[in-house]
């Protein structure tokens, strides 16, 4: 059960999060993720991904961190009907469960390409400028490296997005200096400092940092 909001700001954030509902397929994928320790994106962040995919009519999407399929389902539901999701994860068992989630949602195997492996080994093999959207939700300390790969992979007008951009409210607290928090904080600086990107921080879920690639 979510904690009771203690301030108007917390109440508004809770209202925004609860605005987005998940159906039984998504809830099933979320339960499987909880069982194997694959923490998925929260519903607000997932809804934002689906919205972004729809807004740019995404056909080719890369996902770093398959988990058990929650974010993939949100992405697929926002993509074009002929779109393909390429999803990378180091855990084959998580991908097996994700495939089950995609099948339950009615997505054929041709819509999803699952690649088991470390993202920084797989991403360099994907085509430059060949993708509409790249979503990252994996090793936080590799987020800066994922950004470099994502900018290469995206077409102009494509979007890169990172989950956990607020990292359990730690990123905004300068006293928090653990490696994951520092890496996410540095990611924000990298995105804001890249003249090829136009960024937006969405305080949905655990924070979604998104940026449009505006120039090659």
C-alpha cells in the first residue's frame, strides 16, 4: 500500500501517479517482476513512455532492461502496429517471463526482439540513426554510457528516456553520494549539457528523464 501523502505536493504527485491504471496483463507482469526481483517502472512512468511512443509514431524502439515486460508492454501499446521492440537484458529468465507477458497481451513474436547480454556489449552492434526511441532502465552506473549509445542510435527527432531519474528522492539531496545516485545526477548534467538534446524531467513514478535528439 502506498504511504499516505503528508503534504499538498505529495498529494498531487500521488494523484498524478494514480491517474494511470494498469490492466490485468500489466499487473501480472508486475507481479512476476516482484517475484524475481526485477523492479519495473511505475505506472506513471510507463504511461509517459506509451505517450512518447505514440507522439512520435515510434516504429523502432530499443529498451535497455527488459525486466519481466512491464515497460515493454507500455512501449508496445504506444508504438505503431507494425513496430518492433528490441529489448536487452542480462537475465534470460527475466526475458522468458517478459515473453510470457507479451504473449498474454497479444503481441506476436515478430513485434519483439529479445537479446540476452550486457547492454554495453549489445548496443554497439545496433545501427546508427535507426531508432525512434531508446528507453533505459538497467545498471544506474552505466547510464552515462547508455546515453552516448542512445544518441548514436536515435534518428533526429527521436527520444531517449531514463527511468529512476529521481532515484527514490535521493538525486535532489546533495548529501546523498552513493555511486548510483551520483551516476544519475551526472546523467542529468550530461543531458542538459548536450547541445544535440532538448530535455524534460517528468516527476512521474520514480522520475523519467526524457530528451529529444534535435541535431545529428
